C-alpha cells in the first residue's frame, strides 16, 4: 500500500500533469509557495466557490455578499492588531540554516506521537479482527494511555509558552522534546523570535512609513469596515452576516506542502453579527452548519475533526478548527471563531466613527459581537483533490487513475465522444454537445480509442461520458457512462440536458438527489 507521502506526491504531480495546478512563473523556475490554477483547476475552484456562496448567501436570507478592495487604509491593520500581533514565532537551525515555525515543530512532534498511537491501533485491529473495540482499547491500553498523557503534557506546555509569549520557554520546550532539524539532524537551535507576516508596500510615489500599506492578511477586515454601510443600505437586522471571497497574503516563513500553505491564497469568510451575549449560541450554530456543509460532499465523514484552539487569537473568546485528513495528516481546513466585539470596537476607536446597532426590539444600542467562519479556498481545493484521487485495479487486470470528484464540483461535467471519427458520428456528437454547453462545461474528444478517451476523462474527474455510436444515427439515443461505476445506460438525446442537469446539480449537495432517467 502506498504511504501518505507517496500519495501526496502523486496528487501534486497529477495536478500538474492534468492541468489543475502549476507552479507560478514556472519558466523562471517558479516562485516559492505561489501557484497558478490551470484549465481544470480554475473550474474546480469556481465550483467550490459556488458551493460555498450558495450555502452562505443564497440559502440564508440574512446573509449578503461583499467584494472589498485588497488595499485598505493603513490604520485598518493598526486597529485590527495585525501590525502589533500578527506574528509567528521563528527558530533557525544553525547547521542547516533552515528556518522553522517554533509552534509547527512542536505540533509535528505531537503528530508523530499520534502516529504511534494509530500504529498501535492498526496492529490491534489486525490481531483482534471483528472483536476489536477501538474506544475500549484507547481507554485501557497502557501504551496508548502513556502517549495520550505525553501529548496532553506537551499541549499544556505549548499553550503556556504561546499565551505568555515566552520565547525562551519556547526554545527550552523544543530542546526538552529533543526535536531535531529534518535536514541537518542536529539540535543546534537559535533563539525564538517573532516575525510579522504582513506584506507591506508603498502607495503612490512617496516612500516612508506614512505611506506603507499592506496586502490584506485576511479578507475579514474588509467586511468589518463596511459593516455599517451594508447594515444601513441593506436594512439588515441583527443577527445578519456578510460573506466575501477574495485573496489574502501572508509572508509565511514555513511555506511548503504545495497549496496547503501559500503566500498568496484565497479565503471564503463570513462574519455573522449578533447581539452581545448570544455569541456562544451562534458559535455552536455555525460549527454545526459548517461541518454539515463539508460532510455533504461525501469525502468521508471520518476525514473531519474539530480541534479547539490552545492559544486564542488576539480577538477571540472561542475558536475551533475544522481539520481535514489530508495526505499530510489532519490539518486545519477552516476556522470558526467567536471574535467578540474586538474588531468593531477597535475600528470605532481608531476611526472615531460609531459602529453601533440600534436594536428596535430592545430599544438599546450596542457594538455587535461577531462569529466568523473562515475557510481557505486552496485548502478546500486540496481536500477535494486529494480525497478524490484514486488508483484502481479493474476486473480485467488493467489500472486506472480516477478523480472521484463530487459531480457538482467536477471541472468538466460531460464529455461527448463519437465512437469513431467517420460515418457522420462527429457531426452528430457536435450537435449533442451544443444541447449541453449552455448549462455546463463540456468536452469533445474524437482522437484515440474510446477506452483511452474514457481514461483521460476519468483522470480529470469528468463524471459523465456520452458516447455517440451508429445506433445514435438510427434512433437518436446515446450512452451515458458513469465515471465511478463505469456502468452505461442508453438514453434519448432529447432527455440528455435534463438528465445531466439533474445529476450534476449543486442541489444534490443540499438535498437528497431525485434523478429519474
Ligand atoms: N479571518 C480569520 C482568519 O484569517 P486563519 O485561521 O488565519 O483565520 C483562515 O485563516 C483559513 O485560511 C485557514 O483555516 C486556512 O484554510 C486558510 N489559510 C490561512 N493561511 C493560509 C495560507 N498561508 N495558505 C493557504 N491557506 C491559508
């Protein structure tokens, strides 16, 4: 069986080979931690955006959209705390000169211990077969219990150094855990220092501090500074939300793992404005709504878990990550944060403008509290791509690589294929294609054998292949081949738009599909 690392490598090279993701400016050897989305990637990305926008804006009458500028007044970032507190703790290995995030070194160490627990569980599962009870094993096995205790102790130590910003303590923790550099293998570490993650640039022609503006490190602040404009012009009543999709930039020090951690990336964020005191209720509401959104994709319910933050960001009173089981392990995919009234209060203070809400029902005015959901679009893309990637051995002994992407998210919905390149079949296939193109991205292919063409479509995740054959000329029917089962059925051409439309509809992700053929 291929290791997770092998699978990750395969996913990365598949993404390039089949036109999903390319390294940015590759002809100049690329730019680290920046990537371009290619012909299939951009479609998948757009479909993920649509799924999110439909769930957040279209399906909630009290949530509206926004598209704020990336550049914002410099005071925004002073008010939000990003100038002073948006830092990562860094540490260098003196021998390899490789730079690490101190917290990531400790988290990776914890992940290794978790890996050992999982190994013990897998072994026991094999030994005991059907009689194996995982929960009981976790609660009683001495090795597992010792390791869980070890993890809890390290987590508590990590939380303490983070909360107290104890940089010396951070270094001591790394030394105490015996963490070595993966390149040099040595424990020869520098001190830990803080590094601000924002990219600064100059606006206009004047250089100097006064004109320094930042590329936004989160899209959320564009929502906060527009809160009152939207509330007033949209006549929004609390509770209500503002959603936005857009680019964000962070000068990540440890930028690696493909599109998982990039310096330019995209976020899908929603700020939900609530009455003070009700934030806990709404925090739970959004945790549940967001995990439901993820699980509806059927990428495997076991692939998700919540991970409550050990160290709260400077603005939050509760925060959790929705983690996904990427080939690089369980990692953060989305955050749900209860941000209190921190941001709006700070913007009131720094702008001198009131950002209050007058509650007619209670006849009182207050600064709303905010519950935020924030998901990285690129990480969502990686979650879909990596969990859809499958290498299958078929009954006839052959192999295929298939992307089992949920049909509603698939880049190309249908490929129209004339069985042979003669006898009027290509012309007929073009006619069929025209009936579908209004609604869907479709592909037309006539080169190579039908088997090879099916494989090419499997590799980019096309859920339906429509084959035009000689019978089509007689009775106006075609076959639809389903990607996952490879089963085929014959249908009338005039029914195709309806059938394909129903099968790939985004509605299927919200309600049970009702597809009649
Ligand atoms: N407004 C809150 C906020 O920005 P965050 O946890 O820092 O919170 C939210 O980021 C999400 O953005 C993360 O869960 C992750 O999916 C994505 N994200 C953050 N940094 C990223 C990076 N360097 N590359 C790709 N995605 C990133």
